[in-house]
């Protein structure tokens, strides 16, 4: 019935306005200004970039040609002014290749001659061509500096990728030690050359941009890649050590290639998941398998189970307008139960009180849905309770201690309550499962780090025990091993005591050198002085030890 009424109304309108329903003419928004000017009989606005749709005008060919000529003159004049202003500000000017100022004059004169000689079709076609070329030229000059900005942004992104890669590689102990060795052997003159080179490039860029009279944001876009790449030049020793490690150990290269392939495939899968939701389910299934077979943590089975449960949600239909208060209440109860169990093991009273927020939020949300569906209104008590839960969820996490698991649990309890307040159906359960999976993932990483640190500590204790036995040996064996023990002790001190302290002491100077280019040389000079002082102390200690050993042998 609605379709019949719709057709009758439109047929009446077509007959009243004498329109053909099969004849359609689409007009751009910018074309309305010259069209209205032609209807009213006034000049076209100066800054208008619209093309006159002359097919809609019921006028003679002569009037159409004159109107199009006026439209072409108005747009071509904008093109000429834009070209002149860009030419004055550009350091190196590259004109629009398809249209010049002289071509504009020639095409305008020819169009006027065609109209005088009653060749209206030729005049209309020539004016249309001039309008199209002028609009293309305007777009060219409006985006004249787009290539420079694209290059700057691309260089910044590539540099930031290498900075992130360098920070990751710098955590490897072998690469860190090799980078420190290369830093000691670095020539200060070479560093000064780099500083001068990047400073010269920055001054050149500023001079060119100042001559072009571009906005201040252009300076940020163009100087940011210089700062990033200068910092990369100060961290080149990390990449040199990484390349040396790849040449010596092929297994590291295979692992790195595997990580790169996994990262690229995961990124593309994440992009396609925006269009196909089932891809998220496949990713979560892969995560559940990896949790089981690639981790030795005691919580790996729980992480795999939660990931398997979470893979069900992307396969479900999209949450619609029909609410489900039972699922929301179940999500609030599940969140409170998880918080209570965790806070009981942590023995923190404040967390126990904070654990009730998800259940309160689920109860409030489900009560709101039930009241609006049954009575058509919401009780007044719901509003202050909702606002109290919302505001307290941002304040209560600040009152908890700074212990990591206390802080994680407080953030989960408070922000899960906020999400449950705005949930309608199974999306509340999804939030709870996602938070649990993230917490278990952090626990897996923490256990892996702890196991690796425990292995290193066990190696250190074994080395200390062996060294202690050597020092307590009797007879000639103890005397024969004394000099080698001193040598081992010096290596041990340098390897396990000096290097971490050196890394901590030089992380700030390297960052300082990256932010302030002229200060890197001063830091390196101070570092060399400290290294010379340390070597002199070591040599004096070794001389005292040797003199003590010689005296003991003489007494024997």
C-alpha cells in the first residue's frame, strides 16, 4: 500500500512540473552557484569553482555560449591568480604542464571570436575545455606541496619503525655488549661530522620553507624526520651488532624472518577482520593453540580456554536494539566473582569492596532494561546509582597500592563496571572475557620473564660457587690458579657488574644526545674519562694482588 501511495504522489508531481521520471540529471553541489546566478541573471560569484550545467537551461545557443564564456573567464582568472601566488612563494617552481597563462588568453579570445562568427557549438566546447583545464590547474596548485609532505611523513614513519626495532634489539644482551664495545672505539670526529651534517640539513629545510611562506605545520612535518634519523645515526652501533649476530648465527636470522612474516600476516588479518568478522575467531583459535604449546606457565590452560571462549563472540550476530538483561546481569556477576577470587588471594580489603562494582553495574543496567520494557519509565533511584558507579570507577583505582596485580585488578573492576553500564546483550560478557584474557596474557609474559631471569641467576650462582672452591683450594693447585682466578674475577666484575651499570648510566646520555645534537660528544668524552679511570683502578688493584702473591711465595 505504501508503494502505491508513493508512486501516485510522484506521478502527480511529475505531471505538475512536467518532468520525465526516466530523465535524470545529477548536479554537483559546486555547480548550483553558477546555475542560480544564470537563473537570476547576476554575475557568478568570484570564488565559485562550479561548472554551469547549460543543458538544464532553456535558452538559445548564443546565450548558452555567452554564459559558458563568462563561467570560463571567472574560473580561469582564479587559476591565473593561484599560479602567480604559488610562483612567488615557491623556491623551485614547477608550472602546470597542461595550461599556461598565455593559453588562457588564447582560448578566451578564440571563444569570443566563435560567438561573434555564430559558431556556438565550437565556442561551447572550447569554453568547456577551458573550464576543465582551469579546474585541474587549481587542484594542482592547491596540492602543490603534497609531494613534500608525503615524503616527510613516509620518512618519519620508516624512521620510527627502525627506532622501535632498535629499542627491541637493544634488549638483547649480546647486541648490547657489542654496541658498547663499538661505542668505546667510536671516533669523536665522526660524531661531530654527523651533528654538523644534520644541523646543516635542518637549516636548509628551514630556509627553503621560509622562502616558500608555508604554514608552521610544514616545519614540523619536515624537521621531524631529521630528528628521528639523527637519533638512528647515534644508535647505528645496535644495528651493526645485530648484523654481525645475523652473520654468525643463522638461527637468529630464521627466527627474525619468522617474526616478520608473522607480524605481516597478523597485521593483514587484523585489517581484513574489519570487513569479515570470522577472521577474528580464527585468530583467537590460533592464540589458544599457541598458549598451549608455546608456554610453560601454569596458567596456559586457562588462557587457552578463555581464548577459545572469546572466539565465539565474533561469530555471533551483531548486537541489535533488543536488549537481554539476563546476559548483562550474568556478566556483572562473573566480573564480581573473578574479582573476589583474585582479591581473596591478594588479601586486600579495598579490592574486595571494589569487586562489587561490576555486579552493581550489571544489576542497574538490567533493572533499567526491565523497567523501560515493562513500565515505560526508569525509577529515580537508578540515576544516582549509575552516576555514582561511573564516577567512582575513575577515582577508586587511584586509591590502590602501586603493586602491579593490585592495580590490574582495580582497573578491571572499575572499567568493566563502566562498560557493563552501557551494554545491551552479550557485549558485556565479551568485555569480561577480554579483560580476563589480557590479564592471563600478562601473567604468561611475566612467568616467561621470571623463568629466564631465574636461569641467569642460577648461572651466576654456579660461577660464584666454582670461584669460591678455587679460592679455598690448598697446596700448589691453589697457588697455580691464583693468577687465573684474579683474571677471571676481573672479567666477572666487568661482565656482570660493570655492564648493567654502564647501560643504566648511558641510557640517559644517548637519549640526551638524540634530543640535543650538540651534547652527544660531551657525554662520550666523559664516558671515556670514566673508562680510563676504571682501567687505572683495575691495574693498581692487580699490581697489589701480584705483590701480595709474590710476598707469600717468598715467605714459603
